[in-house]
């Protein structure tokens, strides 16, 4: 008796669970954003404020995602179905979050511009990073947090797409790190943190190339990459990350 | 369903845990898996439950390797003493979702068990006492009604009335929905009546696998006057001795032949069955524990 494959069910369940968390996170972030109205005359749009926060949020829930592995195996689900299910769920989440933040941002804009004097700004993150002095740790950290940004006003689809891409990659690297900790040991976990930083750096540098945003000084060597290769490199980097997660979780033993 | 292990071995790094295990489980019966601490019970059950892979050898369920086999894994439930830290849902909320993944799950039965074990209410599983958490494991294991259901000492945290309730429910539900149930335990004397078949593992090896009745006929308890008992038990392998005044009871290992029975009755001795616990202790005695 062959039963239908379970990964669609797993992906739907994981999507809903993580979307519930996301509603909480968005709600709290919105409260903080609104709170800023009383403290500042300038306000980033909710959309641009979510750009950095969203990455960190996805990184954190990516780390938590490994806990679904023992949960599902205990309920008779294969590691493969868990893996496929969560790749789909996290991809779906990465698409939905930018749309949600954009919609919230539109409502916020409507209210703020009609009922207050506060100037709303879609700050490009490049404004913030002008004074970087070539310190490698500083650059790595900033490249981790300040991902290339396109304002929704200039190109809504590119902006949403880029937002989704960043969220997805941050989720994947969080998942990758926790999978390495789970499967192997702390030492490998730490090693995979370095791998994760490299993945983010490559992705961001390639996107900067395509968007004609200057590279960080320490990554300027990547300037030689032809623009036409940049997107394929981003795609391959994501694919490698996904494959690494699968390799780490494929035969993972449940420690009980 | 049936389970077959051939030369099954498991090592954690260089530390061997299971050595060359060979056994078969065919029928939907209750199997008692007995073994001392560190004998390899949980390791063996982890392989059957697809929690981990064997280092070498072969384990097959219905002729195929269960690990990562979606069809088989759905039909195997492995309950252990789980750490519920961080579990924010209540028992009744959790069981509502179990049917999504377990093809034989019975929600109505689960809710009935939740009431019986007094697990109702909105308290999260993480906040329940250890005993109640164990009871919740039992509820899930029973209500899943998986063709292969494994309980790895989940009942240890439960108090005596709750354990008794579990044993009764287990027997009742097994009668209605026969399946392969494997109970691993230390509580041998308390649970022996549940077992149709007993497997004893010791130091990572299968020591024996026999029907319960056959195992307990491997020895006898002889009760009578102390001199008569001493005479009868001379040259026999004694597992256990107890004395109260002039009355003595010895547990003897080995089957009794007709001549023995005749001699016992001439000496006015009463012969009774041996307890599984005494046999288990004797069979799994370490060398340095022998007197």
C-alpha cells in the first residue's frame, strides 16, 4: 500500500508555524517602529526598517529550524520530507514577508503623511556605511547586516525580489549552521559559521556588482567577476547551501 | 509486519554497543525487551525506530531497510523519555495534530486516554510533572496504533496507579488492535505478565528470545523444610535462597525432570514457577557479581 508523499503536508505545516511566529515578530517590530514616531522627526518606512530586522529574524528562525528534524522523525516522517518541506516553507516565507511588510508600510505611510509632519524615508543602507575604514571584521559584520537595498519606489518587483532573496539566504545559513552543530559537533558548527559568512559575502558582493553598488574594500577583488556571471553565482551559492543542509541532515541520528 | 535483524552492529565512534545481533519478530504480540543499564536496549530500539542507522549488518522491516523509508517510518512509533522543554502546547492540543502524520491514529481514543491519565487542561506539556509527561508519552504511543509500537521505559516516571492503568489499557487495546509492541523495562517483576515473548540482551548481544512460558519453565522455586530443601537442591544451580524459620525457598535454574519431581514430592516440597526477574538477574550477572 503506497501512501502519498508527506512533504507537501510538512511544508504547509512548517509554513504556517513559522508564519505565526512571523506575525508576532512583525507586530512587535511595528510597535517599535510606531514608537519611534514619538522620539524622532525622521522615520524609516516600515519596509526599509524591516530590511535589516528581517534578515536577523530569518537567521534566528533558520537556526531554530533544525529542531523540526527530531520532531518530524519522531512522528514517522523521513529526513528527506522534513528537508524538502522546510525548503519550500522557508522559500514561501521569504516571499510572503516582503509583501506583508510592504503592505504594512503603505498603510503606515498613508497614516503618517496624512496625520503628522514626520518625514518618512526609504533610507538606502549605503548612506549608513560611508565611513567604513577597511577594517575586515567591521566589513564582514556590516556586509552581514547591511544587505544591498533597492527602494520599492524605484522598482517594486526588484525591491521585493531582492528582499526575498536576502531573507531566504539568511534563513538557509541559519539552518546550515544549526545543522552542522546538530550533526557533527561544536567545532564544525563554528566552522560553518565561517562558511555562512562567506556565503553571505559572496551573495551580497554579486548583487552589488549587478546593481552597480560599490563593493566593500576587502571584497574589491571580486570586481573582476563579469556582471553576466553574478546572478548565476548567486544561484549556485544558494544551491550549494541547500545541498550542504541536505548532506548534513540526510543521515543525522537523533540523540536521545 | 515483521522485523528481522541480521548481524546487526552499532558503535558510537570506537565504542561498540551492539554486537552481531540476530533476531526476528513476526507476530503482533507484546515483546518484553530486558537488559541491564547500558546493555544496548535504547540503541537497538533507535535503529528499529529509524532514529539512527546501524554501523553494519542489516535490519529489515517487512523486508526493507526502515531508515528513511517513508512507508515504513509512518508505521513505527518509538516513544522514549522525551525532554519536553520548550513545548508550549497542552496535551489535548498536541494530539489534535498527530493524525496528520500517523495513518492509524485515533483521536477519540487519545482524548479518552488524556482524561483517564488526567492530562486535560491548558497546561503546556513542558509544565507538567515528569510523571504526567511520561503518561502523555504513553497516550501518544497507544493512540498512534502503529503496527510497530515501541515504549522505551517511558513508564518509569509514572506512579504505581498510573502504571497499572497503562498496563490495563495496553492489554485492552492490544486485544482490539493487535500490533507488535516492544516494551523495554527494568520493572521486570511488575510487568512480566504483559509479555507474550521475552528478549534479554546483555552487553550488546541477544542472550535469549523465547515465549514467556518457555522462559519461566527454565527454572523452579522449591519451598519446604530447610533440610529437605537443602537435600533436594544439592548439586543444582541455585539462583536465589530465602529462609524464614524452618521454611526455606530456593530458586533453581534448569528444568525439572520426572525423577526430580518425584523426589521433591517424596520430600514433601512444593514446586512452583520461577519468576522472570530472578532469571533475568541470574542470566545477566556480571562475572564479578558471582559469589
